């Protein structure tokens, strides 16, 4: 028995809405594009045969047939306020300290989100149906853009589920991906029409067009990140809100993370800035928000912006230039990184001639080819990277780039990390890896061998004087004096520095060995826990993973290095040459013994690594955040939220001089 048309139409609509959510929100499609298109075509045919069954929220009714005559004004029931900006981590800390003072004694969790560089909009749903879309405008009155918002493929015309709010106004950002800008500019050029300079400009112009058919053709998208007026919303925190609206089929800002305190949020901001190249859309900062809605209510707002959120913005500079060629460089762990060699271009007051391409997958995703005109971007202190290719400027066919299959230095066949994106040279004797390992081995946070610079490393490897890091400790005065710019005095100084490095201790040695996933902090944690290299060598993967801050991935990497041929040989040779492989004994009689100490601000006489090492040597434990378990806080200049938190909890605060006086007491 065949279904009634009304029943089949409603079932098709539900299926299409479900698959829209799986594709746009969950990024986990369950059917192919062809199968999806067949569902839509079947629905269109049924609706054409039964026009009386067409409803405004049907997936087929996204694009109107006629342009609107104007964009009527829309008054926002809850004002769309702006966000206060900060431009440095110090300003972020000061902001966190202000919020802590306004909520004394309360635990404040923070959500960090990407600040999408698009156009702010508001969507109003009544009983689950989209009834209006509006721009931010001046924050109190915006423009009605419902006809265009309906064309955005990831905006549901009807929310999913049976328990949707009676009224729900979500705020978000309309944007365009860099990939779609590349496609659009190619189409513009084919039609002989002007191309667009960047994604934000085209988004701002498109969302206010009168003809929705033009908007639909440009493939704008939406990320939701906030709420205006709502009746029936169940969420009590921001993370619950994001999860709730995701369930309704609304696309939420990706990579939102919940952090336990402002210091953790700031650390996350530092990490995120280094991952900008992974995004196919533009951001102009990060947004920090108080997670709990009840705390937001008490914090309130100024006339311009809410007190419970702030933006951390960074300056971004872009320029267009030609990519001359793609070279690759081999790192200390064998990772082969592609580099864009560019026609020199002025960017942020400096001349840029190279930019990172990060990995082979990124080259393929962005379709980067030698000879292309590319947009290069520099944000903050991060190495410049390629944002997109200006494919419409290709005047002739360019060959796709093929990543090398063998190491450019030693010609060993390259291998790709299992489940990862990096391609590596597996030959640990590779001269290129050796040079990078030597540079890292001698660096300040490792064995701290002053005078062992890049050019000297190149000479030592080229002449065959150093084939392994252990060979540094076999160098003779006569050998060094034969090298360029190495007289007797400079050679003697270098040998003295090399000899001193033998006593740097286990933590610095572990860091210097360039074990994958092991940096200065992890090396210090391992050294403090095991105390000797022998104990570390005898530890199982499970015992390594059980150490706080280590975990299974780092544990496996450390174990594989210590028990692999290369690692075993390296450690054995260094041991024979008299390298100290023990951690300083925990000072049981010290005033710091057994104490948890947090350092904040800028110190005059110590770097952060140096004072952490000193605390560890005297039996203390350096920590990154202040809690009731903290025994002391050492505060330097520009101390921010950690200092405020210490005072709030009554944790003793020491100046740098007071810290040294405490050490002197023994």
C-alpha cells in the first residue's frame, strides 16, 4: 500500500533535516551527496504535484523567486552589544583579575571560542520555525535579512526535536570559507566581473543583497555562538547551550573549549594562535566567556559590552605575492616540512620571502602550486603562512606539487605518521636531522652550550667531526682551530662550555635528546619522578604513563626512544663520556621541600625555566595555577590573575628578593 503524499512529504523533510545536521553540524554524513540529492529531488516532485502541501519551512523553500524591495529595520529585543578587546596576554590577565574581584571566592570557568571574522547576525525561531534573520546594525536596530539567511545551507528552517524552545534567538556569525572565495573569484573572472579581496568583504556585501538567488550562489555559512531572547531554553551554562542548540541542528562555533581558570584559558589562547593555518575560514581573535549563566547575570554589562566576555585580538597582516618554489626542510625528529619560497613582499614592517606550508595535506587542501599567486598572512609572532591561492590569477596550467618520496638530504624513503599528517625521514643518522638535533642539544633550555651556533654546527657536520651528539664531547682544540672564525681563544671557550654542560643534570639532558613529544616541562617532570636515567630505562610504558602530566602518547614515545637502537646507543655513549644522568637530590631540609609554588609575572634574575628548575632542586614543585593547595606564589612585574587569586585565597605572596631570602635560610 503506497503512502499518502502528505505523509511521504513530511518523512522526506525529516530525513533531509536529519542529514543536514549530520553534514553541517556533526561533520559525520551518513549518505552520499548523490543519495541526498535524490531525497531532495523526490521532495520537489511531490511538492510540485501537490502545491497545497508546500510549507515555508520545507527544505525546498530556501531560495525565493523574487528579490525583496528593501531591508526593513528590525529592533533587537535584547541588544546585540559589542565585545571589549584586549591585545596582549597581560591585558587578558588583568581582565581575569577584575572578574575575580567581582565574583569573590567563586570558581570561574572560562570558555574559549574562535572569533569568526564575518558578519554578526541574529536568527529568531518561534516554536522551532525560522521566522526572522537580522544583522547586528548598531546593536539595537539591524536590517531584516531573512530572505538571505534562508539560503544558507547550514541554517535549519525548522529546528530538530520535539522539545524546542517556544522562542529562541540565536546569535552567530555569517562567513565564507577561503576555499569558497577561491571558487567564487574564478567564477567572477570567467564572467568578466570584479573579484573579491577577502572573505569578510564579500560576506558583508552578500548578506545584504536584495536578491536571495545571488546570496545562495555564493555559499555563505553560519556559526552560532550566543543567545539573545529565549523562552524554554534548558541550558544553564554556555557549554550546555552549545550542546543544546547543536541538538536542534544549528551549527556552533568549532573548537570551543572549557577551561578551569583564567590562566588555563590564557595558555589555550597561546596554543590556538599557532594553529591558525589549519582553519579554512578567517578569525580575528579568540573570545573568552564566563561559562555559568548565573554568574553572567551578576556581572551584567556596561552600556557598550557585557562584562562576562572579552576578545583577545591579534594583528593580522596580509599580502599577495608569487610562490616561486616549494622547498622542504628536515627537523630534529625527522619531520619533513614544506616551505614556500616567495617573491619578497613587505608584511608588518618586515620583508617576507618564506612562509610555512606545514605539511603535505595542507598543500593538497589549498591546491598550492609553484608559480601561483598566493595570499600570505602574518599574525602576531607566528611564522607567516599561506592563507589561500588566488587561483583566478593562474594564467597558464601549473603542475600539481608532488611531495618528495625520499629525504632530500640522505635519500632514505620517507614515511607518514600512522594516523597523522607529518611525513618523516626515519633515518636517525640523517645529516639534516643531526644538524637540527645539535642545535637543539646546545640550546639554552637544553644543555646550554654557549658558542655552538648554526654556522659552526654546519662546519662540524660537513667536516665529519661530529656524526652524533656524543661526538661534541670528543672534540679537540686543534680540530676546532682549523674551522672558519675559530681562533684559539674561541675554541678554548667552546670546549669549556661543552665540558660544563656535562653537569646540567637529567632534566636538561632528557629535553636535549629531542625525544618526540618531550619538551622542557615534560623532561623536568620525568627527571623529578625517576631521579636517574637507570630508573627511567627500567620503567614500563604503564609506569611512565602513570606519571602526572605524561600520559600514554608521551610514555610510548619515551619508551621507544630509550629501548630503540639509536636511543640506547646515544645514552650509552653519553654515559661513557661522563654526562651526569641524575636529577639533583630533593632537598629535604630546604624551606621549599614538599611545597607547591606558583610563579607569575616577569622576574629580574630568572627566566621561567630557570626558577622552576631552582624550585625543583630545592625539593619544591612548580605549579601552573593557584589553588588552596598552593603554598607560595612568587610574583614579579606585571603579575595578573594568579596574584589576584593568591590574595583572594590567602596564599602567601613572595617577591623575588623574599624568595631568595627563603632559599638562603636553607
